[in-house]
C-alpha cells in the first residue's frame, strides 16, 4: 500500500515473474527472472549446451529497494493524524 501512495520511497526494477506450474523445478513458486532472458539447455554431444537464449518481456515492476526512514516517517504521520 505504501508503494502505491509514495512510490518515490522505493526503487523498482522491471523484470519477468512467472509461476512454476509444471513441477519441473519449483512447483507452485513465484520465480523472478532478473536477467529477462530465457535460456534453454539441452544435450549437445556428451554435455549440456545452449539450445536458445532469448529475451523475454518484463511483466512486473519489482520493488528492490526501500527508503526505510521515509517509510517510517510516513507510517508515523498516518498513525498520529
């Protein structure tokens, strides 16, 4: 709620966020992809190699930083009024 009222108190980064639904790695978890790239690995001879490395469109503004003092001040202002 604070980020909606005073977004300047936060640092945001655009990134891709998905929900793992196939149960391959992290069943039901929210996964943030800060690189905004989808890398697919597969067999290449005896080893794993890159099958593809493509850009994906960010779909979320993720809060990655906060002005602690500013949020505390806002909270106290609202509580005391």
